[in-house]
């Protein structure tokens, strides 16, 4: 198996076009990592990074900024020019997609021939606005670091900028916005000239950049050596990692193939023969979005209740804030409920069974045993609801695995992130998509792919 994989990678560099695309992608990703390392002028990012490292070693690696820091590859902790990462662009794209489901004009624009270019332009403009807003909040948090990061002195972060606070504010917002727009442009260039989905690869390289910290955390975990119970704990972690990866791959590719029969029809003087096809309904249709939405919503309540409870001297709010801390039982219950809700919400806004049923009827297609029209729409709605429930349960299990490892088994947070959660779902999805694109180039030149028969497919 290993020999086949190495020979397949060697074949990738025998195809000039694929070779140039891979090299181009690697160069751009290296530049993206440089953007996440170069600090903003006038800010001592090393001091804040050391503070976050101490928090992680003390078991406080999660919290409000843990997920965002993971997406930026540590750029937020370093106060780098790419501290906002590419998340404002992702947020803008999600907002546009959701608005297109409720605004008929946007929905019509997405179906027109030149409408996609307009939608992309709207997304870029919205990205700039989100960058300015998030950049202003990030800049404010750095200028008042002692209020946002408990136990950290703001003078260590900005030793020379206190006397030029307005210049610091304007300069930092402009630099952060420029950094995100650069990452967005690099992602689009990878999609066009490289291999794989550029934006997803930029996020993935940021997640993978945390591997050295995970290795150090794992090394500290077994610093006394693999003796006695530690051996079984290490074996259990390796087995759990393999099981989680296999499960994520299986569910990511899982789909229900609904058979579709097309009747013979005549269009003008042409007669189109009927045939049999299938409609793939994905089990995890919403992807990683429900986990991101749930995590984003649960970032703030604990912080808000804690602040208000302290200012207003209300012990109940402070107690509620403690119950809503990350990885607490109440937090995990709310996270699972929100994942379930957002899974159905995403499917309801993105999967239009009425339009699919109308298109099938228009082109002479029907599902065997189901009448065209409203009956087909009802059948698709019920089928998608059952699949969404299975996908939501799977997402909930994957999302809470890192919390269980951290709270019950004492696994460091930076290590537990690679055993489930958002990072694992993104990495597996991106790797599968990139391998599919590489396989398409290999099969066009009659080379074997990564898997048997040259295809990445499910059991059937």
C-alpha cells in the first residue's frame, strides 16, 4: 500500500501541468505562512504568544479565542499581519449564501450566466466591511489587553504605541484588512492555477501549523516515559485517532443514491432517449458549518455573564458563566443542541426540494414509485430529514471528542484538537477534495490513482 502511494505521488510529478500546479500551490501556501508570522509594527506579539502558551500548558488552551486562533494558524496570538486569517471571507460567503435563500433577487442572480461574478464581487465588498469591523475589535482588544486577557499586561504588548494610540489604531486596522485580502486573493489564485480549493487549503495549512505544539504537548504528557498504564494510554490514543479519521472519511463521502428514471422525449426534431440515473443525497450535507456556527455562538455568553455579574455584583450571573465555560456539561449539551439546529437550518436554506422536483418534472425525470411534483418534493424532504439527523448526530459526537479527552483523560488541548472537532472535519474534507482533483489529472494521462481502480469512492 505504501509503495503504491509513493509511486502515485511520483507519477504526479511526471505530468508537467500537475507538477506546476502542485509547486505553485506549495509556494503560495508558504507565503501564507509567512503572512501569519510577520508581526504588526509597534506590537510585541512575542509577549502575547508566550502568555497563550502558558495558558495552554495550564489547561486553558480553549476558550473564546481558541477556535479562531486555530483557523489563523497562531497568527492571532503572534499579532501578525494575518491575525484575522481568512475567516472574514468565509463569513461573507456564508452570509451571501444565506441571504440568497431568502432574497429572491440574489437567488435569481446566482442562477444567471453572469450572476456568479456579481455574487463574488458582493462577497469581496462584504469581506472588506467585515475586516474593518473585526480589525477594529481586535485592535481594541490589543490596546486594552489587560481587560480582555486576564493576567496579561497591555504595556508588554504595546511598549511604544501608548503615545500614538490613534495612529496605532488606524494603521493596525489597515494592515489587518490588507492581510486578509491578501489571503483571500492567494486562495483564489490556488483554486484557479493550483490544485485543490484555495480557501480551504489556506485554513488547513493554518491548522497543520499547530502540529509542533501538539507534538510538544504529547511529549510533555508522556515525559516520564511509556511505562505501565502510559503504554495502554498511548495505544488507546492512536487507536482513537485512526477510528475518528476513518469515521470522518466514511461519513464525509456517505450518500444515499436516489434512482431517477428519464422518459423518452422529443424536443423539436430531436428525440432524447430515456435512461436511468441517480440523485446523490449526502449524509453530512451541511459539512462543518453547524460546528462553526455553534462554536461561534457559544463563545460569548460566558464572557458576557461574567462581566455583567462582576459589574452588577450578581453572583448568579457569575455562577451561570462558570457553568457555560468551554467543555462544561451544560456547554456540551448546548453545543449538541445547536449543532442539531444548524444542521437542519443549513439544509432548509440550501437544499430546495421544490425546485429539484420541478426540474425533474420539466426534463421528464421521476423517481420510480413516486409521482412527479408534490409527491417527489415530499419524498426528498423526508429522505433529507432522516439523513440530516444521522449527520447531525455524527457531527455532535465528533465535536465533543476533544472536550472528553481534555476533561476526562487529561489530554492537552492542543493535542485533543486533532482527535475531532472542527479541525479534523476541515482537514479530512480538504484532503479528500485535493486527492480527487489530483486523481482526475492522473486518470486523464492513464496513470493509476491513489486508491484501487483509480477512484475515490464509497463501498458501492
